[in-house]
C-alpha cells in the first residue's frame, strides 16, 4: 500500500518535470500547469511522510508522549478556530455545543490531531449547506465527545474498516476534493487507544455520520469545578 501511494505521485512528478525539460510543454501556461501538478504531488508526498512518521512513533510506544492536563473545552474551541475558515469556504455550518469544564490527561498535540483528523473528514464529506456539530457529555468517569455531520455517510459494513491503515471507501476516492491516504483515522485510533479511550463511528439518524471519542476524565479536585 505504501509503495503504491508513493509511486503514483512520483510518476506524475517525473513525467511533468521531464516534459518541461525536454520541451514537450512549452508555453508559459503549460509550464505553470506542470509546475502546479509537481507542487501538489510534492505536498501530498510530504503529508504522507508526516503521517507515516506519526504512525511509526505511535507504534514505537508512548515514550515521547508529552503528558499534561488538557482542557477539553479549550481544545475543542481551538478546533473551531482552526476549521471555521474552511467551513465557511465550504458553506458548511460548524458549531460547538456547550462544553463541560472537564480535563483529560495526555498529550495535547496528539489529542488535537484526533479531532483535527475527524473534522477534516467531516468537512470533506459534507456538501455545501450541510452542518457539522461538536458536542461533549460527561459520563461517570469519562467524557464523550461527538462530531456529527450530515454528509455522504458511511455504509455499516465500512464502520470498522475505515479505522484500518490505507482504507478508503470507494465512493470517497471518487468524491476526492482533497484526496487522502486513508491514514487519518488509523492515526486517530492509535492516539485514542494510547490515552485509554475508545473511538468509533455510527450512522447519524438523520443523515451522515457521528464520530465518538470517549476519554477518561482526569480526576483531581484541584482541576474540578
Ligand atoms: P482519508 O485521509 O482518506 O480521509 P481517513 O482514515 O481519515 O483517511 O478516513 C478513511 C475513510 O473513511 C475516508 O477515505 C472516507 O472514505 C471515510 N470517512 C471518514 N470520515 C468520513 C465522514 N465524515 N463521512 C463519510 N466518509 C468518511
């Protein structure tokens, strides 16, 4: 799988670079188009390399985990700040519910990546005029964070598979506004599990999907309300 993901962009980069060099593409417009493809494919390879590095690090264990006390509310508010421009561009409404003041213990950057990956997908697979909603609810010892979209949805028999490495639903490949590698949710699952949590997807009763992340709450009186 990795070699296929690398080969395709590389072939494309080689082809376009060669075409510029041997003069097959000549006009300024053609050269710009070729350079643009080279840039897009190089960026893709860069993203792939970063994702593979992240997975390798996660697999190697939790040694380099920066453990801190993370505010769920602040983390999710940061997500809204990060994704609101993209949501506006896509004409999708992105909302954050009232979030309880709870804390989790773990690596803040890694946990942020979990929600980044889920939100990135939610916005990618939700057409214009759709909505993406983030909610959080406190259980006995856990906090349940949910990201609900009313996008294209995921067939029931794909609900487990999408968390596997390199797995992409066929229809999603064609949908491809920004083609992924099928690594985002595999990374998210590794991170959640390393924080003793759970991640899963369900069908949204209306339309689309609901991604749930359940994490243990950090129990320390000092940090509680
Ligand atoms: P990718 O980089 O391809 O998005 P992910 O691991 O993040 O990889 O997701 C795997 C696949 O799960 C996606 O390719 C897509 O088919 C499906 N998927 C993930 N999130 C959603 C969603 N919110 N709506 C519909 N399909 C989704």
